[in-house]
C-alpha cells in the first residue's frame, strides 16, 4: 500500500522530525539517525515521507532540523532516493529567531518565500550535494495574501527551481479547492495537504 505525492509513491505512514530538534534537549545524532534509517528500511513503499520544518529548532538554532537532515544524508547518501523531504516554511524567520513561537508570523509574499527557500536549501546543502526540497508548504495561511496569489507565488519559485512540488498546511476545504483550481490553471498541482493529528492533542 502506498500514497502518491506528486510522482513519488510513499508509505501511508511518514516520519515527523520535529521532536528530534525541538521541545528541550536535542536527540543525539546517533539515535536520530537510527530512527530515520529504521523508518526507511521498514517501509514497503519506494520512498518514505520525512516531514521537516524551517523553524523546527530553538531560537538560537532555528534551522536545527534541516541541519540534522543534512548530516544524516552526508552519512547515508545512498538513501536520498528512498525519501520524500517535505519542508514547512513561510514564517518570517527574523521574527521567529528574535521571539520564538511568540513571534511566529507567516508571510506568503514572493520575497519572503524566496528568502525562506534559499535559506532552507542552504541548510540542507541542496546545491552542494545535499538533499533537495521535494515538497514545500507554507506552514500557515497568510490572510494578507489571497489564496490565488499565494499559489502564484509558490509556482513562481517552483519554476525558479527552488523546490519541486507545492503543498498546503492547516487549511480548510474552501482554501484547498481554490488553491487546487489556481494550481491547475498555472499548469502545476497541489500534491498534498498537511493537517495536524496527534494522540497527545484534541
């Protein structure tokens, strides 16, 4: 059994990486690497979805999660074609670094998204033999930018080669419908929608 994300068949259960680098002490690389590798090794699909975020770290090391992935694939380059790396972004990182989640604000302007993607690529080493951004999604909808313009901005950056596929996060049915229609008109598609589901929250 698998789920299709763009051209990639992935297992129905992916691996969320947030807790490896946030919420207190970091998980040591040795343990984190074992976890990621086990998820890959035990998948019956061609690839495993790894869910990361540009802000999955403390204020003084906001990109810690991306750095972890870069270190992992430096040790295991043979596993790059066994994963789909999904990265949440779109935050105004200068504000997050100053204030943490208290200062978290999404911006779907093309300028902020481009700056965000360039930083993500740098931390992943995407242009230096590291892992690419297979899927990119704004973590939250920017209510100051229309859904249509958000998708247009993402498509612009997709065409610039900064990431492969467009996704959404924490949005409702109307937003998904508008985004999907806009993407289709532009000749692209929304490949996935992330919605938080946790046994620890209701």
